[in-house]
């Protein structure tokens, strides 16, 4: 399985489609018969990352690879970037506007959950240039 | 519990989907991030959030039933999405807590 990759364009203007990439990743990992706990953690992290690109960055791209004992997720966008990363990582911190909150988003738990449910997370972000989030969920044997 | 037991209570109306699915646990939340990390597989999720994102999370978490409390009438696109995902969609005039209590009593 070691060189399998899935790529997605995540549209930024369509809330009704948010989560499609995560759902596709989940069903593919299920078909590969990976452990349910691994799939659950990938789904949570991937969904939060996907939603962040939709609500904060006007969309982006996602890539998922089965790579040397881990599921690797990379989410890239050309949005406004994250001004203060340590603040953004705090539980409950959110810049989501009221209309987004009224949909059930904007709890400020996305980034903390991505960190919590993955084995490793790295964020590269520059104001005005965009954000790249890299996450790994270990899965021995792939 | 099977959903059928809960649907015998006149406060709960099946909008779409199977009436006889099994239910593992009761879960209440309106925040999608919390639901995404906590909603129990095979469970029944009670919320007032009437939009497609609720269904997207319900599907990712593989809950079997979504209850819209407080007389929230599901939007047409929500009904269609629930059908597509095979999730039972239920509406009730009860507040979230009372709806959850009724569901929990059926589970016990
Ligand atoms: N891809 C992104 N581009 C720009 N800003 C982001 C991105 N992801 C997260 N952020 C910023 O970090 C904050 C915290 O993110 P998160 O924990 O997911 O909470 P929420 O999405 O509920 O606001 C966001 O409110 C936003 O300001
Ligand atoms: Mg978020």
C-alpha cells in the first residue's frame, strides 16, 4: 500500500459540500481494511482541516498518502494565513464570523482536535500567503 | 434498542429513513467539532442544527439516527441527504434534554 495517494480540490464557496474529501478518504481507508481507530482519527483530523480551508481560507487542496507506516495528510491553501499560531492552537479560540457559527462551526476546537487525534502535526503559515497543515496518523504495517 | 421503540412515543415523528435501525447510544450536541470527535457509531444524535453539515458529520461518524428537537423542521436538502446516507431523520417538539431522556429510557 506504501505508495497510494489520494488528491482533492476543496471548494471554498460551498458549505454544502464541506466534508466530501474526508468522507471519500474514510471510505477508501475502510475498503483497505485499516483499523477502525486509525480510520476514526484520520476522519476527525481530515474533517477539521477540510472545514478550516472552507471557512477560513476560501478552499484549497488536500492530499492523503499511505506512507511508511503512517497515513499522511497534507492540506494546502492560499488563504490569509494564521497570524498567531500559538493563539490559534488554543481551545476555544476562533475568528469565525457569526454566520459561520450559526451553522455549528467555529467552536475553536478544530486545530486542538487535529493535534490531539494525530501522532504528529506541523503547520506552515505566513500571513497573506496561505497555510499548509501536515498530519500523520501512525498505522504499522502500511 | 431499535428506533421503533422510540417511534411509539407520539412526540417522535420519522421524517425519512428506516424505522427499525438499531441504536447504540444517545448523544446530544450542537457544535460540529464536538460531535465529530464524540458522536457514537450506531448512535442517535439529538440536535437543533438543521443543515447539511449536521448530516455530513452524522455520516462520517456513522450515527444511525438524527433527531431534530424543538420542532425544528428539516430542510428539504437535509431530508434528501439523510435518505442518500441511509440515516433515519426524526423530528420532535421536545427540547433536547427531554428528547434525550426519552431516547435513553428506550435504551435501558
Ligand atoms: N487554513 C486556515 N487559514 C487561515 N486561518 C486558519 C486556518 N485554519 C485555522 N485558522 C485560524 O485558526 C483559528 C482556530 O482554528 P480552529 O481551532 O479550527 O477553530 P475554528 O475553525 O472553530 O475557528 C481559526 O478561527 C482561524 O482564525
Ligand atoms: Mg476549525
